[in-house]
């Protein structure tokens, strides 16, 4: 089994991706005399919410995920962010690679709700690695990547926000059942409203909610 080590040296948004994407810079090491022909990796990323503190406004916004603050000792469980594949080309000793991770702004997704609730600071992330290593000086030796390979990184919240803002500046998303969407569309058509924003604002005003929010 090839002795591999993993570290994450930074995170940045991808300015050229077609959808919001985070790029994790990985440093991968092997013994100095080991030739690695390729790595086929499976990378699982988890948010570790218990490894940071939260202000009162953040705590209120996180109650739908973790419950009231007095319960957090037992409810701040890891949140799945993504599971993505990565092919690493040949190297000897050490190499670096970019791990591209798409991120969602769908507020039905726990990770998006978590990021959205934070005012700033850093998010503790755990990266777990598995897969297959192809190594050997005179041919291929196929060995599994040990299941205990992992790396930690603290990603600034602003990095996630920048990735989202590049594609959805100043916007949020709600996912609704088809029947509700049909009803909203019919309401918008009857009222000749110019946009979905105008439609929702009229409904809020009708319900007397918009004034309360302001």
C-alpha cells in the first residue's frame, strides 16, 4: 500500500466555471523513492460546525438546522458538502492538484443554508480521501488509498459568497412544487406583474408581512 499524505493549502472561487465552484488546492505526498503513475481519488468534503463559534444573529438563523442553542452540544453534527472525483497525473515525491467542488445556492440544501446563515469568519472543513493508487518503478502496482487519509482546512466565508455572487449577484433561490409554481404563475398573469420579485412583494404586502420585515 502506497503511503500517501494529503494537505489542503488554500481555497478560492473559480472565476471561469459555468456554475458556482470552489477550488481546493491539494498537496499530495508519497515516499521520495516512490513513483506514482496516477491517482484515482474519491474526495468527500464535510462541514464541521462544532469547530467554530457563532454570534447571536447567526445562532437564530441556524435554529432550523441545529435547533435551539441549548441543544447544540448534541446537534452540531457534520454537514455533507460534496463528494467529487479527482484524477491526479504522474508524480514522484510530491505534487499539487486542484480539486473543483460545485456548490449549491438552493436553500433546501443544508450546506447552502449553513453558509447563508454566517456573518463571516471561517468554516472548518474536513476532506476525506479514498480511491486507487497506480505506482511502481517498473510497472503498475495497484493499491487502495487508505481510508484514514484526510485533510482539514478553514475556508473563509467570503470565498463561498464570492463564488455565489459571480453567478447570482444579490439573489437567492427557492424550490417550490409544480402546483405552487402554477398557482404563482397564474396569479402573476392575472395581475400583469412584470417580474417574480413584483409578484412576491405584492403577496407579502397583501399579507402585511413586508412592512413587518422592514
